C-alpha cells in the first residue's frame, strides 16, 4: 500500500487495477468476466483500506512497525554474504 503519510492508497491501487484489467481483457465475450473481476478487486481494495484504517485507530504506529519488520525480514533473507 502507499506510504504512511498518504491519505489513501486506494486511489493509486484502483488506477493500477483498471490499467491491468484493460490490458488483460482484449478478447470478445470478456465483458462479463471483466465486470466480475473488477467488482471483486474493488471490494478487496476497499476491505483492505478499511482494515488499515481500523488498525491505525488501534495503533497509530502500525505502518511504521510493519515497514520496520518488513525491512528487517528483507535484510535477513537477502543480505549479501
């Protein structure tokens, strides 16, 4: 998702999703599939955003802590030896 300072990462994610959808569905008879896929993706993005908002209410530092943990995991797993 976006940075902790962005008001909402949903805008960027939705733009990316629609770009992907338009490039993936070029054949005929795909309008129904495209509609179902789009609805599912948007529902998932909204659900994810709501989870982040609730998590921030419970712990305002949650994004910072998650980023710190992710960087630590990257260092452990991909650190050059």
